[in-house]
C-alpha cells in the first residue's frame, strides 16, 4: 500500500486502495478520492477463528467489537472521505 501511495503522490499515475489505508494522506490533502462510476468497490469481510479452540477473552472482545461496532467505527473514521453518491449504495 505504501508503495502505491508514494507512486501516486509522485505523479506516476492512479492507485486503487482501501479507504482506511489512505486516511492520513486524505486528511493532509496529499491524495484525493475520485468520484468514479462503479466505485467504491464494496467488499465483505469475515471474522474467522478455529472452532476447535476457545477464544481468549481479549479475542472474543475484539470479535464482538468488529461484528457489532466495526461498521460504525469505519463510517465515523473514514466516512467524510467517501463520495456522497456512495453513501446510498444498497447493502
């Protein structure tokens, strides 16, 4: 990710990265998110673990946080960088 960011900032072309990887650069106006048709690309993430082992209390707390509050956390942290049309995407 860092190599792609540096190449784009050096004027070598465009990059395609997850929004959470460029938050600092967006906040400092070093990069910009383009409003392109078909973007953003929305992906599903999965929380996985081995069923044969119990999760530690810390791991279970992280799992719970991701599943219950992760989406809101990402929206709070990075939503200001998402083009407005993207906020109306069907889920």
